[in-house]
DNA sequence: GATGAATGAGACTTCATTCAT
DNA sequence: AATGAATGAAGTCTCATTCAT
C-alpha cells in the first residue's frame, strides 16, 4: 500500500474508439481512478498515464477536466470529504459528552484507517501548502474536524473541561493519537482494534493516565469507573 | 558501409579549481546543505544539484560520499538523531514522574518544532520502508523515543498509571499531539508556546480534560444522570 | 526557519511542432535509426540522444516505444532476423549436400558481411546474457542457424559425414571462419570475395586441406576435383 | 565471468601511507589488477577506481603510468601476448605437420579458454581500431598467430596442402572454430574438452568431414550422378 | 612518487503537459 | 469531446581524468 513504487505498467492497448460520456460521469470516473491509485501508491508515485488507463481514457482527457495533476488530487480529496460529511448526521443526537466524543473519535479512526493514503496526502502534501487555507478543501476539512470541536466546546460550556486547557490542544491530541496509531498500523507494527483504541483515547482524554481512584474517594470513584465501562460497552453495542 | 569505429571520445574533466577538504568536513558540509534544503523543501523536492550547489561542490562529489539520494538523507537523519542524543543527559536526575515527563515532552516538542521537515522525512519516507527496522536510524530513533517510554514504564511500575492503558497509546498521544501542534504552527495558524503546549499535554496526559476536582468527586446527581442514560440505551436495545 | 513549501514548479513542455506518425512507422524509423547507428558505432557507443536525433524525434519518444536502450537493440536485432528469415526459402529445393551447404554458407557470409555490427551485437552483447535462451531473438537465431544444421544432419544421415565428427564443431568451424573472415575484412586487411570464401570454406569442410588426390587414386580423384569445380561454378552462375 | 556487471564496490578504506615501489613493480601490479578485473567483468565494466583498489593504489597513480584507460588495457593485452610468446618454443621440434598443427591448436584453445575476456577484448575492442595495425599489439598478435601460419606454410611447401586453398582462410577456420567453441562454453551451453575439440578441428582441417576412405574413392556411380546434375543445370541456364 | 578529493560532461530514464488529428 | 503521439525539461547517477597537497 505504502510500498515504494517503481513498477512500469505494461503497455496496454487502448480500449476502443471514443466512448463519449457526460462530463460529470467522466470526472467522477477519473476521480475514482485517481483515488484508487493514490491508495495504492501515494501521491508522488501516481503517474498520470496510469490514472488515465485505469479511468479508461488517455492522458489528454484528464487535462480537459483538471488543470494539472495537483488539481486533480485536490479534487479527489474534496470529493472524499464531501462523502464523509454526508454521513455525519448520526452523532448529533447522542446525549452525553463522553459518548459523543467517543463516537466521533471512532469515526475518524475508522476513516483514517480505511483511507490512509488520502489522509497522508492531505496531511503531507496539501496542508503544508501556503494557501491551503484558501482552498475549498480547508473548509471541508474544518467541517469534518469541527465535529470534535463542537463536542469539546459544548463540554466546555457545560463546565466539563478544565477551562485552562486549549481546545485545539485537545483536538490535536486526539487526531495526533489517531494518526500515530494508524501509521504504526500501516508499518505493520501489529494489529489494531478500532474499538480499543477509541476507548483508550477517550479514556485518557477524559481522565488522564492516572489510575482510577487515585485522586478521590474510593467507593464512589470505583462506581464511577464501573459505570463508565458499562456506558462504553453500551455505546459499542448501539453503534453496531 | 562505415567502419565500426569512432570509439567514444575520451572524456575531458574539470575546469574550476579544487578546494580540497578532509572527507569528514566535506561530508559534514554536504549533510548540512542537505539538511537545510530538506527543511525548506521536503524530501521529494530536494534535487541533488541544488544540494551540491549549496554545499559548494558538484553533483558527482556527493556520490563520492553517499550511495544515492536516499542514503544521503538517511545519513542526515542519523546525524540529527546523534546530535539529539548527545544532549539528553539532563532529564535522568529529575525526580517525580510528572516533572520528568514534562521535561521529556518539552524537549521533543522543541526539537520537532525546530526540525519539522526532518521529522516528517523520518515519519513519512523512512518509517514506511520495509526494512526500516534494520536501519541504524531505527535504533537511534528508538533511543530517542525511549526517553518517554522509560518514564511511562517507571510510572506504571510505581502504580501511577491506570494499568489498563496501553503505553504505546500514551506515547502516540504525546507525539501525535506534538506533531499536530507543530504542523498547525507551520501552517501559520498562530503562534505557539513551547512551554504552554508542554504543560497542556502533560496536564491532559496526567489528569485528562476534566475540571480539576471533578474526576474523583462524581456527584450523586451525575451518577443519577448516567444511570438514566444507561436505562434509555437498554430500552433502545430491547426495542430492536 | 523557512516554511516547508515551495513545491516544485509545474513542468512546462514543448516548443517545436509535433510531426505525428502512426506507431508502426515511428517504431520502424527508430529501429532503422538505431540499426544505422549500431552499424557505425557498436552498441556501447550508441547514445540514445543520437539515435533520437537521427530518427527525428526526442529521447523521450524512444521510451514511449521501448523499455530501455537494451530493449531497443534487441528489437533491432529481431527485426533484422525476421528480414533474413523472410528470404530463406530458396535453399531448400537444391539437391546435393555440398551444393546446399555452399549456398547456406554463402548466404550467411553475405549477411554477416553486410551487417557486421549487428552480428557483433548479437554475438557479444546478447548471447552472453543469462537468459538469452528465453529471448525471442534466440529462437530467431536458431531458425537462421538451423539452415546449416539441417544440411549437416541430412548429410550425416546419408553417410556423407564421418560419424565421429561433432556436428556442432562443424557448425562452429563454418561460422567461426565466416566471422573471422568478416572481421579481417572490416579491419581493412584486404578485399574479400564472398564467392571465393564460400568455396574455400566448403572445400575445406568437405575434404580438408589435403591436396586433392593425396589420399586416393590419382586419375579418378583428379576428375573428381575438376567436376567439383565445375559444379561450384555452375552453382554460382545459377545463384545470380 | 561474462556476467553483466553493475555492482557497486563497497567503499573500502585505503591501506596505508605510501608504499613506494620501483616503477616496473608498480606497473606490473597495476597490469595484473587490470587483467584480473578484465577477466571478471569485461572492458566496459572495468572501472578505474576498482582497478586501482585492487592494485593497492589510487586512481591518480594509474594515470602516472598509463595515458588513459584504453592505453592501460592495451598494455595488459601486450603483456599477455609477451607471456604467451615466452612459452612457445616447445612446438618447434615436433616433426610431422599434423601433430605440430594439433599442438598449436591445443595451445591456442587452452589459452583462449583460460582468458576469454582478454581474447574478447583484443578481438572486439582493439582489432576494430583504425590503427590497430600500427600498435605493438598487432605485431605481438601476429607473432602469436604466426605459429599456426608457419606450420601451414611449411605444410604447403611440402605439398601437404592443396595449393588452391588460402592459408588465411585455413587460419580463420581454425581460430574461428576455437572462438565459437569457447563462447558456446562460456554461455554454459555444455562442457567442452580441450583435447576432443583439438582433435576434431585438426581432423576436419586435414581431411574434411567426409567419411574416412570416401574422399579419394569417388565411385563411377557418383560421377555419373554428378554429370547428370551438371547437364541439368546447363539446361536450366540455356533455358533462361 | 603517491594520494584521493574533486570535477563535469554526459548517460539513461521519467513524466507532466500539449496539441494536431 | 476524445485521442495519444510527441515533447523536453529535469532527475539520478557514473566515471575517466586532473591536480593541489
């Protein structure tokens, strides 16, 4: 997947005569092809001619619909984010800060795990771009990340977050952890359970690494911990 | 028919002077040049000829000392890690888990902040390599990261960490947060204080985001609310 | 510290016109150019850019149709052999072992004489290749050489060849002699008549260097020799 | 041995300080190193720095004693021929043309078999050179080959060779056969016995491929058949 | 005499991009 | 709208040769 790619695609005879298509379909097919290849090879190792071949067109056609290679991949990322945003409703209605955060984290985790190359492309190639902030992608990304931020803001409003903590720091700890875990996974440093990781991150974010009970009264705290585990289990069951 | 023989004209070398240097110096200069350029451009956008120019040599000279481009940058990363390891003594003698973790985090944070491109190179280009684990760099990196792991292990041994938490998850949260913060900073999304971020990460890692005093003081009201939610969830499950 | 991003300037292609050609024509032209240059310079001294120039294209175009330099020249050799095989019918119908061998030798001789660089390339660059035997060229070459081997086998079956002689040794003497003669010619060590050489090789192969009559009865043998020469002359006349 | 050679020699630390040597010894060592490497890799794949390393000197030193790479290898070939010529006495005293030729062939065969790369270098790189004939090597080579030519001339003087045969053709058949056999051997197309090959070549050269006893015993029937063919051919010619 | 760091031309190869058809 | 042949700049890497030390 992230393998280093020389590979010279076998020269393959082009299909047929013309195959005229409505622009949207053509664009969609090219984007799909590019996305698939990106997943296999990473941005730098994606060759336009291979994308074209996979999309069933020739190089020139791609340049009819996209300014250049970079533009094409920006569009790929955008279409991905749009797809994601279309699925995000469900979390809103869950009550309880912790459970909502947990669900948001789980979603992000499973997305990144399923599309690591796209994630990487956005993180590594696009985000560092000087005018990343003016790109539509930036707004889409914000819209996506804002799920987490919303929950955090709400929690803060309710007084559930220590007021001196920077929300963006929390956000970065969450996504940073997700990414690191994902990369470790991609390096095949071991398996990785979405649920366990989700619970782990949520737990640390909420209560830190301190042993439960350390900071307060034993019995109530104990009960607290047990309730928490019950809630987590229920959340998982419901999310099925 | 023409005769079989022009036989390639003998090559004629060199015009400029020579500027002889002891190998270590030359190597050091090339590594420095490569490191600087890496910081400006990232690996893929560094071209050998630019590195050579900046190092004040020609391309060929670089290949006298390094197998190929990748090898050069591996050496760059190695020399960087060696530099870092040379400064690591100070943390050992500090007592108190939290303070030691804080110092380790601060160090990592300031390093990554100052050399984000190198970090990125190691993370993105080297770590995914199939035999990254056999590289000297891997060991150097481990030596560096192990600072954090040591503190965490110690803390766990002392019972200061909830035993169900995965240490590698904690590690990833710490470094993930550091990296995210750094990149946000690089995108010029705002200033960024090493001390504040350090304290923030440390605090969250140790105590979580809950308001101080809350964690152990779960009120009866709170429990009540949560029990209610559990009942609701159970109801939903039953209703399926 | 500088920002992480210039991101390599987009490449800007092309000035000159285009001169579009159907692939077969282009391929043919490139092969022709390569063949001509190979004849002039030999493999190692052929540089892609010169071939391109002679073919009226740029270097990149060559790589559109050929994997790499070696592949190009393999194709050159193949097309040459195919050309040869297309002309090979005529020998089959001649009766008489000696005359058939003579014609086969003459053909090989004139071919090698006209394309010594190609011969050399096949002999020196391709044949030593570890998997030469799996190349199409190997089969083409066998098809060509097999002309000689067929005649020899037939002669042996008819009892015209001393059974203790290795056929492959005979083959090597024939082709070895042809090549040596050709190279001597190429070194401009004198002219060289295809007919004379053919007759010489044939004669030695059939009867050895011993003076005619040495081994047997004088008169009959003498007559034999004279008949032989008459036959050879007739063969040449017919072959015109 | 004749393998295609990329191989990047491991950078190895130079031995010691200076190691001053009398010129002849130095030259001899460099030539020996070059010869060994030539045998392993072939001319084009011999790199000066590798030769230097093997000779225990640095590149620059080689250029003190040799004009350039080609010159070095010419000297290598020369020294080889000189070595050969120094061993050539033994054949002279043998009586009997056939036996002397056989011995000469065996010697040549075993030489070429043991130093195919050198043979190839002389044949392929040097002999085609426009002024090969002015090189000392040319004279040395002639001196070597003349062994065969002497025997042949003598045999011709004694009337043991059919006078119409060109001596240079005989020479070429002998050496051509030797070379072809050697190359087939190098391609690992089978084992190869110096003695058998020697005997085979000698036999064919002396008596041809005809079954023993046949050459001089052309039957009346045979003559009859041939006369018939001649008549037929004349008929065809007339019919044109 | 020896060193070996440095040169620099040039080889092969890749690929984003263009535009005549 | 689509094609795909062609471009050409740029990249990585090699190596014979030089010359300051």
